[in-house]
C-alpha cells in the first residue's frame, strides 16, 4: 500500500474527516474532475482501475489504442471469462437494452484475441464522475485473458475508433461523452504509470502530486488521419499518435525513417498506448538503434527481438518536440535470458510495416518515465494534444551495472529462453499499401468542427505557448493524515487518522445475494459510496 501523509492544523470542533479531500490544495472536493488509483497486473501486462457499472464494482484494463468499453457478462462461460462478471440476473434499474440485446458487439486485438456479445447501456462511474446510459459491450464469448480479476477494457481512444459507436445511435465512448457534454473541468485525462499499485488516472485535471512544474510539460499535436477510401472527404482524429522527432543512444542520434514518408509528411508517427506492455518500432529504425550498442544482436526475427549485454551502460532517448525523454537500462531491459544470463532481452522490438502509417507503438516501458496528458481537443478551437512531463531526470548519470543487476534480480525478470548461437540477418519485410485516402490532407494540429469536446470550453492549449499553468489539477486524497488539534482550552493535541476504506466485492451488487436474492436498496446506495471511497482513498488496497 502506498501511504500518503500530510500534517495540518484544525481549530476547535475537530472537523477532521470532512476535510480529507481538500488537504493538498486547500480547495473543496472537485465536482468535475476525479482521480483514481491505477495498478499494474501481476503479469505486468495490464494497468487497471476500479469502476462502477450500475451497482457493480469491476476492474477495467486501461487502453488508449481502442475506444470501446466492454465487460465480461454472466452469460460468458469460456475459461477466459473466469473473472468477476456483470450479472445480467441482477436486472439493474439503470440497465437499458439496445434492440432487445440483438445489436452485436465484436472486438479484436493485434494478438488475435477478442470478445463477442451484444451492446447495452448502463450507468458508468469512476469515483465522483458518472455517465448515465453509457453504451458498452457485454461479452458472451471471449478469449481475452485477464489477470487479477480484471473484467474488461476501458477504451480511451477517439470515437472514430469505436465499433460500438458505429452500430448504435448516441453511443459515444465514455471519456468522449464527458468531454462532449462539458462534464469535465477540462477535456483531458492524465496518467501516471508505476511498477506497482501507486499509479493514477485523472479525468478533467492533471495529478498535481506528480506534475510539480508545468513549464516542463512538452506538448505535441496529435496527428489526424485521412478517411478510409470513400469513408468521407475530410481527415479526423483516430489514434493518440504524435510525431517522433528522433531517437538517440547515449547522445548519438538516430533519425527515424518513416515507412510512408509522402503520406505522413516525412514524419515518423508514434502511437501512445497505455494498453501495450512494450515498445515497438520499424526494422529500419530498431536495427540502427541496436547497432549503436556494443554486443547487441538480433535473436528472433519472428518477433523482432534483440538482446544486449546485461551490463550495458547506455541510455535510449526519445525526442518529442525538441525535448529528450530518457530511458535508463532498467526502463528498457526486459530481463536476462535463462540460457544466456549475461545477455538481456531488450525493448524496442521490431515489427513489419503497418498500413496505417504508425511506425512506433510506445507502451508502459516508456510511459513509466513520463506523466502523460491526453487533451481531447475542442471543436473549432483547439486540436488534440499529448503532453509529456518527465519523471526521469534527463541529466542523471547512467545507472551502474550493480544497480541494474540488483533491479533485475528483485524484479524476477529472467526470461525462460535459450538464444541462438549464430547471427540472424535483419529482415526486410514487404510494405503493404497505405490504408487511407492519401488525396485528403491530414496535418498535425488541424482544427475540426465536430467529434471533439464541446466548443463551450475556453481553449488553454491552442497556441504554440500553451497556458499549462491554467490547467486544473487534482491531488489524491491521503490515506493517512496527521492532525494538529486545538481544543477549546487551548491545548494542542496530535492525532493520526486513517481514512476509512470500504470493502468492495467485485461483480456482486451491494446487498444482493449471489444466488439471485433481491437486492437491498439501502445496500445498493452504500455500495456506490464504497466504490467512490475506494477509488479516492484506497491506494494500492484493491
């Protein structure tokens, strides 16, 4: 558990419990922003957060490369569905069927997994923010394997990416709905990823406990994508993709070579993907990166895997907007090969070209080195932006091997594999045809008329000098607080208070027996309060 401690004084009356939310900022609780804990799954592949769906508490995997919210339903009986499920038998009063549950839902992922079911509507909450009648998918069949009782996916991508939005009316994804309804203090979300359960996801504001100097945020314009064939005659926003300026190894620069230089205006595009547990790039870039690390070699041309000596003392930096974001060996090393313990598997891996023109996919190994801010953009006023706030010190000395070795041992990072004892040639994969209509221009930072946040927002990031100091901030509530109390006689007392942490049973509505007994109305209300308390206070407990 992560313990956040704070000392402060309170006058007579001992008003301790009601001020917990405002300790860090001296402000009352935010009504149009929220911040919830984010944890890393035990297999280190997924980051998840707790959500309320109707009167049910469920863990959802976070993903910025998809846009749909979907859950495993009680009708799913496959082995992959052995997780807490949305109970259809509960007959939630806020559940609304779509076309009598006959509108099909289908989602698939790059690893050939997927889920199928039907589309429905339900009230969805993260802490104090709620979207009523949110369209989502209920899986009746799935081979997506989750760990740690995760029950589904919360897609945070643009609406154009949503399969649900294309099949049902008024079915905008969860975050986009709040932005388009003006429901947030500002139409953005911020993410802090860690190696444990101390991360955060903030909606409507940034995490003020992480971002302490906003002038260090590097803002990057998101790139729109042209239509598919005759989809439309204008470009719109599809993915959280930005231009990657350069890569460097210990200061030696590697200039990216985009797969589709004409179509992407000679920019190498990078998808910023919370849902990916690695870093992937094109062969033409990845091979040049590893050519700068002594002893590195390709060991698996099927998955584009390189190894480097485990005692390497090189940094790998990614440059966005002119700022370098540095990865130390403990950031990019995957772990030693069991059959060759002096050699470590390393990120990035190389992939064949993708027809969407996205050359790089940057997941958690990079995103743990920054605080990421995803600004949705404002119709006619402001383009979508991604801000990176450095968590790693770019001028810090390179980690010594003793520190790296100790980290890998403590992290149990050894990979069960034996490496080939002969060199492999770097593949030269065939480039597929470009997927989009290249005759329609698509320039980074383009303003669009619809699909983003409501134009009632006043833009803060619309210029080359964004007013980041005006962005709202929210700070997680402490779980432990030290109170300096003064009673009516003037005596000063010190007291330590631990915030109450309501228990939550995943997948079971509060007050409802698992055998299908009728729910208790009072218990249902208490369950919703419990979800909010846990999301705000129970850092690392759930």
